[in-house]
């Protein structure tokens, strides 16, 4: 991409729009490519805005999610797991899943879809494929347990860090993932607690 105007105002504006997911797909992809080329000025500004964005939920009065939200999500996961028995093969102590044989299931947030790979009722965790459409944003959340994320395709901005295919992120209990968006779209695999707390 052409080198952007590096005046303070332009850097400030571009970083804010990027973190908030307010750029159109082409602008976001160009800016992500610019970051990947190693522009430290813009990277520092993105990281600063991501920290601010992560604090925004704390500036308003807490509001509990609708009581039906958790049940709706778990019901959708249950349907996904039981409606495609041929996609799962179990042997003694082994489970094989062929996610290409079942459909993506939409999540409540726009542009987010999952394929459930496994659910561990004892640990209260799930492992799933997550697909984010270009420009989609994932809700900020606090982790109830360790969360592991491995990016398979595309790019993903997480708490000011731009991840690319092959990158891995481990989040410890009580840590917060904020400012999560995908400029160009992505697919990742994650293992997370069903008790995670949505912050926005």
C-alpha cells in the first residue's frame, strides 16, 4: 500500500478506526498490511487504542446478559453436536471429528460462526472452530479458565496484537481479551471455558 500520512492526526485517526473495526474491508486490509511491514508508529498507536478500548466496558454500569443467552448458545451447540453423528467417530479413548461434513452455526454477534469440535462437561470447556467474516468483531470477555487460540487462516487483532496464520495465543484465568476484530476475515481453533464473562 502507499505509505500513509504519518502526521499525528492521521496516525491517531487510522489507529482508532482500525481498532474499533470502523474501516471498510479494503481500508482495514491495507492498514493491516502496513502494520505487517513493521511501522512502529502505527503499531504503537494501535496498541494504545486497544488498551483504551479494553477499558471501555468498565466506564458504564455493569449489565448482566439476558438470562436466556447462555441457554440459547448451549442449545445451538447441542444441536450442532447431535445433528451430525456421521461427522464424529469414537473409538476407545479417541474421538475423530470431520468438521467439513457439517455446517457453520451463527453466533449472536454479527459475522461470527462456529463448528463445535468437542465439549467437556467435567471441565466446563469447549473446543471449536470459529470463523469471522471480514470486519467482524468478537465481544470482549474475561476468561474463567485458560483459553488457547490458534489462528489457521487470515488475520486477527487481539488486545492490540495483530495475529496472522500460524500464531498462537494463551490467555490465563481472569485475563481479558478486548479489541478483537478481523480486518480480512479469519478462521481459528480455540478451547475456552463456557463460564467466560462477556464484557460488552
